[in-house]
C-alpha cells in the first residue's frame, strides 16, 4: 500500500468513526515517521493539539457551555477546552487585535455586525462545512446572513438568539405601566437612581432611537438621540458591564428597571424573583455565533463546533443558558422548556425580531462609540 492510500484509508476510518481522534493521529504520525513523507495532518500528528480556547460572556452562559458542551467534548476527544470571558464585544476585539496568531480560537460573538467587523479586519477563517454536518439543523435565515458577508463561506456557526428587552421589578413597576411607557421608562424622572443600563454604545443608541420615535436602523435626528442618551445617563444608578452584574443589580433591588438580555432575565425568574420582561416594538433582537479566529487549529475547532451543534448538546446548553438555540424547530424537537423562553420563534423564521443592520452600525461605529464614550464620562 503506498503512502497516499495509507493516509486515505486512515482518514476514511477516522471519519467513519472507526478510529478515535488520538488513535488516528497516532497512526498517521507513525506512518509519516516510518515512510519519511509529508502528508496532510502529519505535522500536526507529531504535535497534536491538546486544547482549544473559547471566550464567552461568563455567568450562567459559560456555566452551561462548560457543563453541557466542553466537559463532554473533552471526555469524548481528549481535547481540553480552555474558556475565558469578556463583558463586551469591543473589549474582546481589542484583546484579539493585540494577540499573537492562534492565541484566541473560538469566540461567542453577538450580532452580524461583529461578524462583519472581524472578517473585515482579516480575523476570519474559512470553515470546512463538510466537517460540520450538524449545520443542517440550523435555521437557514441565521446562516444566510453570515454567508452574505463572506461571499458564501462561513467563519462561524450560528448558535443562539435572543432579545435585549425591558426588565423591571414588579414590586415597584406594574405590567400596565410598562406597556404604557415602553422604552421611555428609561428616561422617566420618577425612577431616578433606580435605573440601570448596559455600557454598550449600540444598545444606548438603539433605545434612544426608540425613545425619540425613530427607526433604530435608520435614525435621522441624531441630536435627539444623543440628548436621550444623556437624559438616561443622568437618571442612572450606574452602567452595568456584564450579565452577572445585570442580574445582581435587579436581584438586590438596587435598580428597578433596565434594558436586559432575555436569557438572564429568565434565569432571575427561575430563581424566584418577580422580574417582568417586555420587548417593546422594534426591540433589539440579536443572534450569537461561534466564530473561529484566523490562526486557530481548524480541525479541532470544526470538531468542537459540530459537537456543539448536535441537537442533544445544543438543546442542553440552551436550557442551561436560557436562550433559544439556532436549531430549526421545524427540523428538531426542542423539548418542553425552550418553547417557553423569551424571544423563541416556533416557526423558525424569526420574522418577529428586529436585527441590527450591520452596514448601518459598522459604518457609524467609530464616530458613535467615541461620542458615547464622551457622554459616559459626563460630557
């Protein structure tokens, strides 16, 4: 048997599941040493990748990934997943830009605008979709928007979606008051010192657009928007910077109302807190993806992504983190809990959610993030 046929046969056995990863790499490495040839994967076989780094949002989200995805994946493959956390997309991007190639591997990014800016900076990879067969279960709309950015290929897989709606303590604010005031409750003098807000320029501008009766994806009066951002700032107890802090502020009744992430609010409700949640008209819908950064060990990353998209894994993570998975409910039975989660769409069309227009938001990022930074500091 010549070297090429030997490689192809080993590879076929591995892809068919007859060999586990370590056995495959071991045999491949042995073949490369014995015959002195340079074959695909041979170099990697001699220095097998032992870990993949994953960075996400921390708190209950990271706990769900660790328990239902990372630990089972490591038990199955022997590849360790090292997980880090971040509080915001801008902060994490700065870290990645300053890093060495391969230092960061997979990121739990939010929104198509993040995908667009990462790929525009040359940080994207090109996934071999044949190694991620579980992509077939994903809602087509979630995948298509990424393909449009990268000419049909993918640097990520969609993983979950949700909304940034209005969270409020029913002990102090009624459902009727929320329905009456909507987004404007975040600039209501009545609750001065008991209002919270995420320290994220996009979210601040999105809600200021709603407060000034403008389209969040096409505001025409930015002076009015900035005035509303300042008005909100002057009424805040503080800007929060992580999901854990959001939950703590509401649970301890330090704040009565804020915009918040749907899954984190559901987690508070599960814990017994009487926190209401409402998505106002044109509320902030988003999807998150698992993005593979250029320079990462692609085979291991693709293997992990496929493992995480498997229905049994994806459903368990979704139930743990309280965000609906990217799986198409028309193709996969999602069980009892997921259909009860905020933002869940049983049709799989996501037609009821308003997503950020990546061209609009990325086109204004430099100026708007700078201006919000000034406002945040009191200017």
